[in-house]
C-alpha cells in the first residue's frame, strides 16, 4: 500500500509529506481539495462501469503469462496516486518517486495499452467496490480506493483480460501456484532490477540469476539508464531474450518499462513487492 493512501486514511499523520508532494507538483492541491470536499462525499455506484471488463484471478494471470510469454505491468493504489498527481515518499516506504507530467503520461499510456504482448494487471473490483464495512482477504481501507473506484474504468478497454495486480503477494492471493511459478522459471535466466540488490543476491530464481542495482530514489528519472543496463546485461552475458525474464521492482517505473520495452523483445515482469510481501523466508523456501 502506498504512502499516498496510508497517509490520507489517517489525516495529519505525515503532514510534511503533503508539503513535499505539493513542492514537486503544486497542481496536486486541486486534487487534495476535490478529494476532501467532493470525492469523499460521492455516493455514485461505480459497479456498472466495470461490468464491461474481464478480470482474471491471480492464478489465471500466472497461467496467461506463462502460456503467452507476456510482459506484466501492475497498477494498484500507488500508480493511481501518481496518475492524480501524488508522489510517494518515506517514511512509509523505503523508496520514493516524485511526480511529474512525463511520468503521468507514460503511466497512463501503459495502463491504457491493449498490446497483446502486455498483461495489464489491476486491483480486482471486488476490493475497490466493496462497502465501507466489508471484510475480505486483501487489506481494505475504504477511503484508499476512492480514486481507483472513480477513475480506473476510464483507462480500461472492453474485451481485454486484466490480470490481478496482487498475484505475487501471498496473503492476498492464496490461489497463486508458487510451485508452478518456480518450475516455469527453472529454464529461464532471470535479471532482477531493483534497489538494495545486496539483500537479494542469495536468491537463485531460475537457471541463472543476475542483479542490476537501480537505487531507491526516483527510478523514473533513471528510466533510460535502467533500460540500457538491462539490455547491456543481456548482451554481456550472451543471454537468449526468448528465455530471459526481467523482474523489475521499481515502483511505477516498472509498469512503464514493461510497456516501453516490448519492441526490444525483452519480457519484463513488474514484480513490485514480491520479495518483501511474499512472506519472510517464503521465497527462499519456494526456490530452494
């Protein structure tokens, strides 16, 4: 869950973060005011607006990725926050991404993509359309879904199957078949592009596992350098693109790269919090 929504669900918990967000994007003040005085009072039933779209379970998402060799771009509350103008900063996360017009445009293009080579994965409507007092597996705070509820449908296309963006979070997707995931990677070369890779270098995720250190601050501003580093790693290690998968944990930049690198022939999966939230030592136990 992004800082953007955690902070707003407990008003004033991190008031200085508003100042940083507004410093980076003064126009975000309009969104803050509209949220406080309009959107929080909105009683519109958005459910009919999502009936035209097809949403996959986590396991169905995995099976589609495996069968069709697709790249994966994930969109949850953090990405929606960026689309309405909010950057993400510590202390709730150990990384940050400032907001910009260019980031919003690239992110929107990725979310709107209907390219058959890309699996766009979003939050399931059963979560963000739920009632305020609902209880279900995915962590739910009613107000954190206000913007998702009212905006997500405007980016989606009828006839496209949308994946489940929580597929790599064990607690949220108990149907996800981790042994099948492991077995699929067994004959693949994996490149992990993220920050603090020293914490992950003990992992052996496929036939061979490589790491690219990307830092934890403003990956979007380093997007082209990260792209170049991925392609260079593939060239230097003489990897076959057809049997190589990039695992990118880079905030919203991972979804953007998954979309923008399609024409390079590289398969990139936006893995998000997979290594952090799959459960302590769980990844190690799956791939031992």
